[in-house]
């Protein structure tokens, strides 16, 4: 996919895979709405891109909690309103793990992982569908994990939510 001028919503933009995906998107000419629970680190990580970050309409950083349905709704609305609107690509890269045997997992932790790793990407995709369907060739990319595909001790909740 040629990313020049494409409108992208990226979650989990401040860490690990997300920050590298953001870097690649910007270098390839995409216009990105980058959502993360902590956006301050994004600027530090992207210093080497210098001029790219100074170009209006190239990057919108949105800080918030993807487990909050109101934040997700507001995020999709902002994407629709930003820079002429529309959406060509949704990349769900946000995720978390709490690696422990299932018997040691707290209910609250299980609820959080389900909300972030499973519910949030599904709900964002559902809400973004009208924007994506209006684009000529839109895509949804969900970043998984090798531990989402295999059962491994201590990874039961993570595996179930990232599969």
C-alpha cells in the first residue's frame, strides 16, 4: 500500500511496536492520528524525524484510555473531523499483558486485558467502519502476538485476548 497522503488511526503509538509503526508511517508520507495513554514520549522518540513533525496536518497526538468507550467514540469523531476527514487505515497496535498463571490473575486485571486487547480494537473497528467504507481501499490491521497463537503457561489471558 502506498501510504503517501493516506489517513491513518494508530493506537498504542507510544511504545514498542507502535512507535516504530508511527515512525514508518510518517516517513512514508501518511497523515496519522496517533492515540496513546502517554503521548509525551512520542515526541522524544521521533526527534530524528524533525521536519516531518513540523508539517501541519501530518500528525495529531491524542492522549487517552482506550478501555474507556467514551474516549474511543471521541477518538473516531476526531479522526473524522481532522485534516479533511476520512480514514484509510486503522492500526490497532495497543496492547498489554499481565503474565501470571491464571489462578494468580486478579479479576480486575482480566477485565483490563479484555477491554484493552480485545474490546477496544473491535469497538474502534466498528465505529470507524463508516469512515473506512468511504475510502477507496481501506484496511484494518490488528497487531497480534506469537503468544496469541499458542498456549503457554502464564499467558492464558494475554493469549485469549490477542489471538
